[in-house]
């Protein structure tokens, strides 16, 4: 795995070892990587006697509600008044911190740990390694630099972080280092079968019905190269589903034969439009997401936009079509 200069690893490790109070901030709508990485780092710092508080942007999804380290979760108003080190994890820019950005900006020391190519290096100290499949891989190596013991609980958190961001080790971001780390985590005695069932194979009846509705309203454009799925707020209300239960639906559309780009539009409870992008072979969806103030990876990215659903959808699809038509198949 490509790594930054050794002094940068040492610098970040030293900052965290010397910190007395640490606030950990995963991105809004935190996924398995953001949550698993945050709890893993939080547990390691807690084991070293640090005061640690993990501040989430919203309630944790049911699928991750049993993650070790939940006792470290804190409300924004209960965090340290001064003298804290703030660590943003799996976060491409400060907008992805949402309303918690003030906690980050007001900290004495700020650290940014991420693997997205669109990261803006927004902190005083940035450890951004785009070659890593997940933020969890960075945390694994960082804990080694900190001489932190990877306990079974930490191993479970990191395994969830890495396995979810690689799609169960199926996505193109999976590397030899990914498997090396996964083997080390497995050696800690974690129950891989139980974790996999909980994270990948267990869904609510409401989520299953939401997926069925998503498939029913799926549209193919550009000769079948682009799949478009739209989830309106009224559908969530009808089925009694939560926003988080739309996770993963964009990947269903990507599996259709001939599809290069799949895009999911979700009308959220806050009135904003969440847009998820996936691609298969040649379209860099991180560029498309960046155009709409989002970010992510070459094959997986996202953005959250203001405006009417129809207007947002029209603008985004038009942008996608430019990439599909201009790039051509390889």
C-alpha cells in the first residue's frame, strides 16, 4: 500500500497520543466505514486513558446499533468546552460535518483522516490516503503506529468498516493490503459469519418493500447505459421506512447488464435531495458528484442537494449523459 511520508504517520500518531480530550466526528449519514473507523479509533484512545467523545450527525442506523464502543457517543452540547483535539473521519470536506462543523472549527487541534480523492485537506493535520479501500484501513495502520492493541472489539469495528466499503471485498477498491488487514482482524476471534449476516444479509420487511418499489420505478436511459431510481418522500411515508433504509439500492441498479452508471435520488425527511452515484467500468462518478458539491470515489460517490426533486434529477441526469456519451466504452 502506498503511504504518505513516515513523518506524517508519526506526526498524526503523536498528536493523538498526546491529546487528553478527543472529539471524533464521522460524516453525516454515517455508513459502516465512517462508524466502524470512528468507534475503532475511539476505543483505542479510550484504552490509552483519553477522554473520548464520538459525536454523530444523526441517530445510528439499526444495522450498526450493536457496534462496540457505543458508550463513547455524546451529544454535541455535551462535548469539551476547550482544549480538545477534533478528528474528522471519512469526511471529504467540512460540509460533510453538517451542524457539527463548529465543534471541529473550535477545537485546539484538528485532524482529517480520509481516503476520498475529492478530500479538500481542510484540517490543520491531514492524513488522506486515497490508495486505501476504506478509512478503516488507515485507522488500522495508524493504531499500529500508536502501539495500540487491536482488541476483539476494535477488530470488529475495523472489519465492518472495511468490509462495507469494499462491498464484502467485491469492489475494485479491494487490494492485497485489504485482505492482509482482514486476515489480521479475523485472527482476533471476531465472528465473521455473524457480522456478515447482520450487515449484509438482514433487512427489515419495510426495506425489502422499498427495494421492490425502487425496482418498479427504475428507468433506463442512454440506450440502457444509465439507470435512474427515484425515491419520493411519499413512498417512505407510505411504507413506514426510514431514510437509512435506502442504503444499497443504488447498487441494485448497477448490476443490470449494460448499465455503466446508476444514480439514486432520495427525497429526505429534511427536504433535501440525496444523490448516490455508482459506475462499473469507465465513468468517474467522483467528478460528477464534485460538480454538484459532493465527492467520493471513482466508482462510488454522492451529493446532497437543495431544490425540487424533478429539477435536481433533470440536472444530474443531463450531467451523467455528458460523461457516458463523451467517454465511450473501453
